[in-house]
């Protein structure tokens, strides 16, 4: 099934062939999640030690390391991994399993208090993705616990977290971020470790929906021995896709979000009754078709087509030509890029702004932020000198890295903007 004009398809093929070495390797990793197992993925066996070292770092940061390890074992291709890499991923899986058990225990403890206080809430992401998007909770690289809370119950939910020792870090219009047992000095080496440090985000709905509040449609599922409220099947997939789009429109997009969404769509692929209810419900969101279309086309270009015809017709085929061109030209670089990412998403945002989706602030403020990033860890009462020093080091490192990113990627964006406009002129 052809999803774009012949000219764009040709350009996409050219761009794919020109992928630099590391991006080509990462694309091969994503292809490994396809069925049947692609023969091109057998090339992973020939990677050098240095290439594996760089690839493992990207797998860790992108949230794909354990998914990839599980996929190779499941498809009986574990032999593609060198022994040191196999041992490392196996240990990461053991560590993450312990970490996940700790996170589940914390989630259950919080929810028991929510339920005792008779709060109206639902879990978001995380455990609600199993089994549709995630084969096992132990494989997911999860950093926080998310809860959707009724607006009238928000104050009590906040009090419950504060009684448990959580500290408020960030307050937004529809979200509040809390942290517990923050530890300065944690790095990538601790990504899978059970540190006892947790982050919780409380959310309320942004506005009224013709279908009514999300919390009126929750389903209760028994998860690890506790009845937990999760979003309805339609709301679960819809919000997952919109959340993946949100991350595409940021400086670094974790590829794991796309793999999870793809798996969820495939899980529902033959469920015609589900799709019959999905499209009318999703139509209540005026941007759903556009945002899901970008995500669907992006995954299709990087990993191959996967979506049912009905989803493709409702999303990808409705995309403006300029938006589809952005996916063709920059999709691979956005999905396969290295942390801290790039500002290529702003090219997409400028096109969406033209299509009546205005930016929440002027473009130049995305290139030159006027505010400092919030601190990763706030001061502790009676903290020791070593803890204070570790906090300052983290803060300085963050600011220096942020400054370098803004300068380097800002200049690259200005250069790429000229190239982008030339491409737009060709399809005008």
C-alpha cells in the first residue's frame, strides 16, 4: 500500500540509503521488532566492540535495551549478541525486574491510600500498557508513576503524596511533579538499579470533551493483586499515540514510545469492533487525525508498514504534503538520533503553525530559551557538604550541556531551515 506520492517515496529511499553508520545500525535494531525476523538484522553479528558500545548507550537512553534483548531471545536470535553484551543485558534485565517490583509496590501503596480516601483516579501509561503494548512490565524503562485525578480530588491526592514524603518539583496547568528520595550523582549506570527514588506525576484533564470525563469510562483491572482503574481501551490507545507525538515534537524522542505504540496497534489490528468505536471517539479531538498520522507514517517509514487500512486512511492520507515531506526527510534522524537530540522538530512545528496549530510561544524562544531549566534535585534540609556539592555539580553540568545544545543545535536549525524551504518550494 503506497502512502505517499512517487516523488516523496523516491526521496525517502535516497535519505534512507544515506543514513550514517550509527543511524543505519539503529534502524536495523528497530527492524528486529518486525515479523518475520528480517534477514538484514543478522548483520548485527558483525558489529565491532566499539559499535556495540555506542549502540548500547543509545538503546539504554531510548528505552529499547530490554525490549531488544527480549526480542532476540524470543525469536531465537540471542546468538547475534557477543557474550559480554549478552551478559550485560541479562544483568540489566535482572536489575530492572527488581526496580520494577519496587515501583509496583510504591504504586500499590499510593493507590491504596487513594482508594481509602475514595478518590476518583486512573493510572496512566506504565502498568496500563501491559499486555497490549508491553510483553512484560519488567522490560519497560519507566521513570515515574502517572495518575489522572479528578480535579475535585487533586488537593487530597497531593496531601497523600506529601504525607508519604514526596516533594513538589514542578507545577503546570494540568500536571504536578513530585519526587521522593532524590539522590544526586545517579547516572546512566544506575538506569536499571532499584534506588528507592521515585517520581510521581498527577494530572487533571485539560478541558471538556463531548464524550465526558475520561474517569467516567475507566475499567478496573486486577494488576499484581490490586484492582486498578485504567483508561478505556479506546482512550488508552488514543492517549498513547498523542503522547508519542508529543515526544516527537521535543528535542529527543525515545524510540521505545514508537515501538510500544506500534505493538498496541498490532494488538488491535484485527479487532474491527474496536476500530468502529475508536474513530468516532478520536474525532472528538480535532488534532487526533493529524498527530496520529504523523506517528503512524513515522513508524511506517522507519520500521515498515504496520497499521490497518482504516487507521491509515483516517490519519496518514489526511496529512498535508509538507508534513509528510518532513517525515520523509527527517523522520529517521529524529527517531534514531542521539541524546540530547536536535531542534528538527521545529521545522515540523512551523508547518503545523501554518495549518492553524499555533506555537505556544515565538519560534525564537525555542531556539534561545529565556528561562533556566528547573533543578534536577532541590536542596535538602540539613544536607551534608558532599550532597550539596553533588547537587551543584549536577546543576552546573545541566546548564553547561543545555547552553552547548542551544548554541550548536540552534545553528544547525538555521542551516537546515534554508534546506527545508528549498524542499518546500519543489513540492509547491
